[in-house]
C-alpha cells in the first residue's frame, strides 16, 4: 500500500504523452479529460501520502518530477496553440526552470528535499484549474482566459519569490 503514491505519480508520467498526443491533434476535450485524470491522480497521490504517512525519498523526487513535467507539457501545448499568451508562458516556464535548477542543486548538495510549500501548491492548483478550464471550454471569453493566465503567472512568480529564502536556508545548511 505504501507504494500507491509512487504508482500514481508513475501513472501521471505515463498519461502525459497521451495528453500531448491529443492536445497536438487539437482534440482539446479529450486532452482536457486526460488532464483532469492527471490532476486527480496528483491530488489523490498527495492526500494518500500525507494522510497515511506514505512519504518516501522516491516519492519526494517522483511526485515533483511528475508535477514539473506535467506543467511544462501543458505550458508547451498552450505555447503552441495560444501564441497571444506566450509572454505569460515564458514566465511560467521560467518558474519551472528555476524550481528544477534549485531542486537539482539542493540534491547535489546532499539536501533531502522538503515537500512542496503551501504557496507552491496554490500556484500549481491555480495553474491546473486554468488548464482544465481552457482545455475543456475553449470558447471562454478571451478576457476570462487572460485573467486566468495572468493569475497563474502571478502566483508562479510569488511562489518562486517565497521559495528563495527557503532555498538559501537549505543551501547554507548544506555547506556547514
């Protein structure tokens, strides 16, 4: 039973190419449904891991990896299909790149990665809600889509800014 969260993270990684396939074929409803499944497995994964104490070092790597790859995949799909919002997608990609580099540097320094902080979870949740709405309801008014993407970008920036002190703390602790 302890491995269920890792299985769910693996399932998310397996579903990503399927999501990308349908999204690149402009089959947004199907891609949206697959993304909802990916999102729900992420929620279930986190709930089961925390609720049952099934937190492992493998899970601390696999879950954020699945999260980052999911977010990057969705951003790239949107980057291709919604070029008018590319400036927002560059912000979101920048956030993901910084988080990946920071986590990699911490791991190389021997730091056991902490779980995601609440602000990171909020940014991820808002981005997932935005993605589901845009994929499943492509006829949303452009002002609504713009507001959703800007809100996602703002929470991503705030998330990175709030992670910086935590990152610096862990780096300093690793050097001692």
